[in-house]
C-alpha cells in the first residue's frame, strides 16, 4: 500500500525519521496479514494459542501487570487555551506536550517494525463516518484494531477522497509507568500515546479518537460523539424502536446492548447496533440518527456468563483475542463469574499457577476483543450508512437509594440537565471507597475532549436545530432496600422498562408528573410474571424529596466548578426542581 495523500505520506516519513524503525509495514487488514502477525506474536510470546478445537482462532495476551487499565491521571487534552479543556480534563500546552512526547518517541522504534494502520470509524459509505491512521510498533494493537475498526484499503480510500484523517501515534515504549502519557491535540486532530499497550490507551480508534477527538470535532460540526450503546427493540408487529443509552462503567452496558427479553415477551426482539460508542447526527427529518463507529466489542470478561449475557457468550469463543483472563490446563479461557464450577487448576492472568491468596484468576479488567458481526443479535441496520433513528436517549447510574427505576425528562432542556447531573456510586470493582458518589455527566467524565460547560451548551443547542428530538430517560437498575438487597431483578427483566419507554414514545401509556420528571403510572411497568410485591414496585418508583433536595445541593456544588461558562438553562432547571420539591414538601 502507498498513498496519494501528501499529508499522510509526509507524516509517515516524519514519524519514521523521529522513531527510527527497522522497517515500515502498511496494514490492509487482510487474513494473510493477520496470520503473519499472529505467527510472529505466538513466536515471541505476545500471544498464547488457546485450545483450537474448542476455541478456533482464539488467542490469549497477557499484558504487563502494571499496564492493565486506562490511566486517567496520565491522559491530557492539549488545547491552546486551558479553559477549552475545562476542569474535567488534565491540560498541557500543545507545544510543551509535543516536545515532551517527541522526546519519548525519539528512536523508540529501533529494532522494531512500524505499522501503518488506516482505519474507518463507522459504516462504509456513511456521511457520518470518519477516518484515522494509527502508527504503532505493537502487532497486538494491529490485531485488535482489525477487529474493532474497519481497517485497510477502503479506509485509505476514504482518506484520499475526503483529504482528512485523525493522526494517532502510538508506541509501547518500555512500558515504564513513569514514561506513559496519552496526549490529545483536538485542534490538530492528533493523538500521541506512549508507554502503554492496554486497550483504551493503545487502540487509538476507540476512546481517544471516537470519543475525545470526535466529541471536539462534533461540536464544531454540529453533531454528538457519545459514550452510548445503541439497540433496536422490535415489537411483535415487526416495528423496531431504536434507543441509545449512556452508563458509567460497571453498570452493564454490554449486557443491556445484548439483552434477551423474558420468555413472556413473545415476538419481541432486541437487536444490537453497538455496545459502547454512538455518533449522533440530526437527519433530514430532524430526528437524531445514530451510527456505531466501531466494528467490534472490547468488553470486560469477568461477570459475563450465559445468565448475565447469553448473546455475548455466543459471540465469543471463535476469532477472539482474550487479554488477561485465566486459562484452564486444556487451554480454555476462564474468568470469575463464568458459567459452571471453577476448575481445580488454573493459570492466572499473570501466567502463574492460580492460588486464591493471589486474588482473582482473571484480572477484574480482563477483556475480550471480538467482531460484532459474530453477535447473534447483531442488527441488520448496524452497517446502514444513514444510521438508525433514535426515539429515546437513556441515561443511568448506580444509585442505591436515590433514583427511581425509571423516569422521563419533561423536555429536551430538562433531559440535558438530567444527563449532566448523572452520577454513580462506586463499587468494589472500582478503586477507592465503596458507595462514594461520582459525578459522571452523560457517562463522559473520562472521555469528553473539551470543557463540559461548552459540551452541555452544545447539547442544549440541539433544541434549536430540531423539534423532532428523542425523549430523554433516566434509569437505575441498582436501587436497594434497607437490607442492602437489590430491589430490581435487572438483566433480561430490564426489557419491562424498555417496553414502558417504547410505549411512552408511541404515546400509549400514562405517566405521573413529579418535580424530577414523569414516572410510570401504577401498573404501567409490566411486571406480570415477576411475582413482585406491589410495595417493592412502589419503593422502586418512589421519589424521596429530602434525598432529592440534598442531591440538588450536590449538583449545584458540582456545577459551580464550571463558573460563568455554565449554561443558564442548567441553573434554571436546578432552580425549578428545587422550588417544586420545596413546594411539595410544604404541601
Ligand atoms: O449488567 C447488569 N445489568 C444490566 C443488564 C442488562 N448488571 C451487572 C452489573 C455489572 C456489570 C446488573 N447487576 C444489573 C443489570 O440490570 N442489575 C444488577 C444487580 C443485581 C444483581 C443480581 C441480581 C439482581 C440484581 N439477582 C441475582 O443475583 C439472583
Ligand atoms: Mn466504555
């Protein structure tokens, strides 16, 4: 492969001059190329061959034990003006960041191959798709990018036709955590990532490009790049309603994206369009249309089983790259929360014989990389160039006592407020205190490539672009009773909440107006076969004014971090809800 795009060929030459690779290899994403890379990685121990009889074309990669997750404290947004990055990002001046990174990259590919990976985010032929080129010295990154993006000649053709692409430069360096940085230059559509081989830090098409750079690009171009799953809900008449949903980590986004409806929902089907990222554009009819910029799933393995996500289990097991899972003596991948008994013997994620004293056998953030096309519920519309029309945007979080199972925003402005005020309580899986409230607006806290205040203003501006926007919802699968037990069964039974949302979109079910939004009327969420006590449903749908008053104070404190840049509309929503809660308490 070569290119007629001078900007691209100049950049490749510049990077080669800086990093001094032994050789340069253009990547076309072909099977032959992948076979060559896999052979090389098996030979040098980067990949371990799994049981090819039970798990054809599956491999295990063990990352450096110090390199197993995204590194937010080492992730920077480098805009000319500090305020453009906002209090939600670490900032460094672009010139300083370039100088720092170029020193790290200098000569770092000596003795290595420099891979040039052209990729497309989004369906071929879509006006909403965007291209990038990742230059990396990691064959593991190339193999993962091949699954996660549309990689190769067609992506290059897109670059040559449009003349624009995101430049991503990556090197694993020496994996020294002190020499590890993930730098974003949104004004230059450039990413520089050094010192990590881990997914979110190294597969630059995903979080770095499709969220941080794309969110910035989306603001200037009038669209939205969001941390959302996309799914289609088909009713028994064959009509499909599409929704997009944003949740902080550890809320089960991939599980919701692949939901299996309960048996009593005869004729209902859920179709998966995406599990992590949505690009949303206003279409010709004023509706929001979503594409999934990705082509694969890079999902957390632990907790995935036929009980929690049967469709995901059916997706895995062939043509899958596993990272940091455990392995059985007969070469099968294994993780905590998988079906069946724990095998007596295991090799843990560090490659040692597993011993309970050393903690879990699979790393809690261990992953699978697999093509979305293998998912039994993969939507026939997932490759539609025009995207799918979104009827509802759903936001959520883990709230033990506060948020009801579901509520509907009163209008777009209130929806933006609700999304901006989203928060989640930390679990044992996350680092730090358990049960601490973390604000995570639109589930974008780690991923918004610019100042959140400007981002909320951009969201609000869609009301001027269209009067045909989706309805906005908030859900909470994680409400607990006084004894600390989950009140809602979750998983497939979330279909009952999705059905209420679909009914609302079609105007066929009633709601009760409260200060925080519209709640389902009594009996409107179909819990038919759940044998659920009426009082449990009452508690799930209750709004406690004292708790919500305290929440409004927290939200106000949080919003104050954004000073004068905070849109007036969000302050007005805060005041309206506070006033209504007070009036309700006084009554
Ligand atoms: O993914 C989850 N979802 C969404 C599913 C479509 N999880 C797992 C979260 C960690 C990634 C959930 N956990 C959900 C949920 O809706 N709900 C819960 C809480 C819960 C856990 C267990 C039970 C009920 C609720 N019940 C039993 O274990 C029997
Ligand atoms: Mn994510």
